[in-house]
C-alpha cells in the first residue's frame, strides 16, 4: 500500500464545530477545508455515505455523495480505524449535523487491527495498557484523563514560575542511591566501569543548587523505585520537587495547599472534587494534625515517639504488623499511624511532626529533638506530598546517614547510604530551606477521577510478554 508522504491539513474538528455553530439546517458555508483523522463509524445509504472522523480535538461527520465525491465506492468501503485526509466544504446537513462534504480524499494509513466496539471501546485491560495507542482512540475516558494530566503539568509549571521558582534538571544516573528511602534500580556504565543507580529522588542535587545560590528551584521529572506494582504505585513515576531558601515547613505547607488548589481550579474550574462517589474540597487552608495526635486518636490512648518501644510493638502486633529488630520507637509510631490512619484521611490534611528515625534529611523540631519539622499531605486516603524544613547541619547529617547505613546493614533494603559529596556541599553552607515533593501521578488520579494509577500514565510499566 502506497500512502502520501504529507497532507495539507488546515482544520480541526473542534474548531470547525465552534466556528460554524451558526449554520442552520441544510445551510452551506461556502468554505472548503482540509481535515484529517481516523474513521470511527461508517454507514452507507445507496449513493450516500456518512462517516464519523475523529482527530485530537473531537469528531466531525464526513458527508459523501456518489455524484460529487471522487472514488465514492472506495470511500464507502474504508475500514473503521483508517486514517483519511478529506477536502471539502463545511456544511450542515438537513438533519442538523455539521459536516465536511467530501470532494476528494486520501487514505493516509490503513488500520490492520480492530479498534473494538464503537460504543464500548476496548475492554481488555492488558491490551489497553500494552497498546495505549489503540486505547486512546477506542476509549474517550483515556484521552480525557491523559489530557487532564497534561493540563495539570502545565498549571504546575506556570504556578511555580509565577512564584519565582527556576526549573532545572538534575542527573538520573547516580553513583549511590540517595534522596529518599526506597529500593533502587541498578545499572552499569561500561565506559566508566562502574555501577550506577536510577535516581529515586532529585532531592540532594536540588539542595546543592540552593547551596550554589539559586534560592528557589524546582524539577518535574521521572524517578525510579524498585517496588511493587498496584493501583497506586508504578516503579517509574513523575515527581515535582522544589526548594525555597529562607522558608520553613509552615511556609511550604501554605505553598502546597495553594498550589494544589490552584491546579484544580486551572484544570477543572473548581476546587470541589468528586472522587469515587465521594466529595472533598482542595480549597485552602487544610487542617494540620501531628502524627502522634492522629495515631493516639486511632488507638484510643496517648502514643508518641516517647512511648516505650515494647508497648508500641504490642499495639502493632495486635494489628498484624511484625516489628523488625532494627525499628525504634519512631519507626513503630509511623507504622502505627500508617496501619490505623492513612486510609481514613479523606479530606485534604497535613500530617506533621514526623520522628527523626524515619526522616534522615529533615531538620529537628524546635520543640522536641526526637521529632522533625516534616509534613505529609493526604487526600482521598492516600499520600499526596511530602515536605520539611531541610537539615542543613553537616555534622547532624553525617550522623543521620551513618544511622541509615546501620539500618541497611541490619537488613533494611530501603535505607540510604552516606553521600559524601552532599555532606561536603552542606559544609559550604545551606541557608534555612524548605523542600517539597508532590506525586504528580497521584494528583493526576484525583484531578482525573481515576482509581488506578495506570489510567493517568500513558505507558505504565508491565511485565514483559514471554514467548
């Protein structure tokens, strides 16, 4: 099959519907256009043929007549899914459908696979995710979700720029896995004869830029964590990380709630969200509750990082959680919060004041040295963001890294290693700084109303097919 190398496309379906909305039934515009897209429906009535053509902006009807359409018989035999380019006048049929009256046409690409039922789309989940290119045409909801994600990313960038944050890019290949507690992906650099790791977070690189004099920086980029795959996790995902000199975690919480509310307003026109048949509002301000307060409420007794380890272990055991030998009271408190509270936090909320033990990069709390000035935001029962006042004391940071190394030696495969380059950067001086990380995919799920993270990722990670 020989197809043309180009087509003089000059009109989109969505714009035509807007521009020629005034045409009355049976009226002709006198304007010829060139449209292109996929055929999603074809029906013939003797010497007439009506086709629905879809492009990235929407659908428009193609109206062909045997008397005036070149190669009418061939046009009427086109397959659903074929790409066509059509030249013709914009008209409204007597039945009121805005159409392009086909004068001439070209087959631009032939579809050799069926796109599924024209109404139901493709329902096979494996086919949908492995061949998203087909899913996008067959299922309108997929296009809507990915379009909303794109609009969300644009809004995030514009709002960060408006707040004087500079967008930067940092390395994806790292000599050591660092920046967050997670199991890394390993790779090997042949020329350098060295093992590298795909980054699990850009955090330490970004803070080194603050040391270098950029007071506000952000990055929207991919990170990689060698973890399980489920409805909320994909091993390759997108994160917004940003850092602001002279802020603390209170300042960053205020920025976070305004950013998220603003993005919802930009994309949806409202901060009121309906998600999985339940409602909540992204409107600021969001309440602040400490981790200890929420955990205490859940177990109906006062617990904190100062509660004896044995008692926290008992409370976890009663809830089916086995305590690892390396866990201290701080890790146990965090696990207790996770198992009793996380899924109950439906309305947006900031959970604050995390234990030092699980916050190796956060600055100690001014009122309790066993806690940090750290927060996580939750909405619809899932973590949405993480942020804190940044630890800027190189001595304390080395001690925290050494504790992480001890945990790694005890079998914690998510513990961080000592990053000597980062410690040296801190020795040059990091001013008071606050940082933020936002899970873009999870935010996109809430904005798009999707329960599965795969629905908002164009090509989610899948197990390879074996012969």
